[in-house]
C-alpha cells in the first residue's frame, strides 16, 4: 500500500509553488482502506492531504506539513452505469474522459469538461468543483453530483445526498463538499447524474477585427435567445491580432449566426471540429513559449464587465511592463488572465500585480477563482473578496467537520 517515490507528491501543476514532501503515501483501493489511513493518522497525530491526479492549479493537493498523502488514483472503478435512471456510480480515481467514453457507448452524456479531463480525476473535480467550456449550457461538476460516500475526519464512513435525480431531504451537504478542496471529507464514491447524449453538434471559429467586437458577439448570441454549449474567447494578443470565438451548438433548433465576424469557419466533420478546438486547447502552451514566465489566473466577472476587464488588464500590463492576454470561457465571464514576462520579478512585485488584478476583478463584482479553487496559491487574496465574518463562518464549518484539523490543514484560509 505504500508508494516508493515521494517526489511527484510534493507539487501539483501550480507554477512557482514551494514543494512539500509528505510523511508517507497511501494508495488505497477501497473505502475501508481509506478509513484505516484516517485511523492511523489520528493515532499518530498526522494530517492527511487527498490527491487525485495532481493536475490542480492552486496547490490544493500539495501536502500540508506533517501530512500523509492519500493518492486516490487507484480507486478507479466505474461501478455502475444505469441508462434507465440516468446515473452512474464511480470511485473517485476515475478519469472523467473514461467516464464520458463509457457513458457515450450507452448513448449517455456526462457534461463537465475541464480541459484536463484526460488526466484529472472525478474526486479532484468534485473537490475543486471543476468546470470547462460547456459550463455555459451545462454547468459545473457540482450540478452533476447527486450523492457521495465520504470518510469523515474521525474515520466514520457516511453517505451524503441521494441516489435519485431528485430529492431535498436535509441540508445540501453534497454541494458543500463540492469545492471544499479536501478540507472537509475524503470522497470515496460518487453518484453522478447523466443526460441523454445530444444528437447534433455544430462547431464554428469566428474571427473578429477587435476584442470589442468579439466580446459584443458573446452578449449578442445570448440576447438572440441562443444558448450554445460553448462560447470560448481568445483575444487579439492570443490570436496574432485576430480575436476569435469558438461557438459550439448541440441543440437541434440552434443555428450559427454571423454576428459581425470578419471570417467564420464552420466545421464540416469531426476532424475539422478537432482542428478548431486545437486553437483553444493549445493556447496555454503556446503562450508559455512567448515569455520566460507566465502567470494564469481564472477570474470571473459579470459578462457585461468583460470588456472593461480586458481594457483594464491591458493598462495593468503597460503599468508594470509585462505582457498580458486573455482567453477562456467568455460565455460564463470566466477569463484566464495571462501575465507574461521575461525578467525574474521579485515576489513582492508579482504579489503587487496579482493584488491589482484581483482588486480589479472584485471591483467589477467578480470572483478571484472560477474553477481552480483557492488552495495555497490564492489563499493570500481570499480576504480581498470575502469579509472577515464570512471567512469565520466557513472556519466554523470546518471545525464541525474536522475538529482536530487533520484534513488538508492550511488550505483555503
Ligand atoms: C492542462 C490543464 C488544464 C486544466 N483545465 C482545467 C479546466 O478547464 N477547468 C478546471 O476546472 N480545471 C482545470 N485544470 C485544473 C485541474 O485539472 C482541476 O482542478 C482538477 O479538478 C484537479 O483534479 P485532480 O484529480 O488532478 O486533483 P488534484 O490536483 O490531485 O487535487 C485537487 C484538490 O482535490 C482534492 N482531492 C482530490 N481527490 C480527493 C478526494 N477523493 N477526496 C477529497 N478531496 C480530494 C485535493 O486535496 C486538492 O485539494 C487544468 C489543469 C491542467 C494541468
């Protein structure tokens, strides 16, 4: 049960995170083994950090000090898929792409689609409430979780939520666990809601001659009464002067609109569809090649504030002598704000830039994280968004679930 190398457990995919090594690593295959680890940790006064695939971008699975890691990647069985009930039951180490493939074979659809879906795990998705391009129409992971089996901080195994698609008995603790970043409970089994697989899919890449026109088109599409599956934005800095939207419809009654685009390319087959998405999928990697350092933040602003945000981000870049760019899930107002620079910046300087970026976001009634979570990376900035009493309320909730503070201590707050 104990893994030999501790290196890979000391970090996730967050740039610049300080590595922390765990005291030991467990790779359980059953809920009972997870329970045993919790008892062992309690007896030995150790903390526990849960880990899925380590693709997180907020340092959430970086071990807390004096911590055991539970690596859930070997709890990776799809336990049941029920077409009649439109639900599936899985272990937390299942990779979402595998679940999607398995349910698609039965003409079903599991919508949450973080761009990391080929590597990350369902447990990690729940703990971060992950989302992707289709969140505009289909929502985030939380919208698909009906029930959870969890191991609590005292070692008790508990079922939360329901096994049916409807049900309102008691508080919605499933939603509380979604986005709790491994600080409240260890997820050992997941019941998700499925949908019938949509029959049509139309994908188009629309190019515009300004960021303004591209972002105006986002609001126009929605104002016309269309709800695309995705509305992904890539600004002029990302697209060599030609900002673009990827618009994807999967409803039978939807149609593509021109919407002021100077060029539109509609995919005629799956190969062309993949080629269009390649622009978006590789965006982060392409931007990395433009400068020695890249910081990427997943802020959200109300849709009608995106243009203001994009302008102010440019100004922020000029002020600090760094390049900026933005792309992302424009349909949700969730923009991946990019800061690119070659010089090694002092940590205080990076902190100053981030503080200004997040303050701008909050001034526009936005939030500092749309999908990656707070973890360690955004912990110093949460107080910019949330009041002291709101943070105290959340700490009190943590105290009830985990009175000895053994589950991922030091994360979020
Ligand atoms: C290339 C790339 C693209 C990405 N694109 C997206 C995107 O489009 N949308 C998006 O939302 N995110 C994205 N991410 C971020 C990341 O993939 C998600 O946050 C994902 O949900 C993390 O899953 P994981 O299994 O890797 O979790 P980890 O990184 O291992 O852990 C994340 C958090 O979950 C907790 N956790 C893990 N398993 C459990 C469990 N069983 N019980 C309790 N807590 C648990 C950990 O303690 C930690 O706090 C991307 C990352 C990369 C590298």
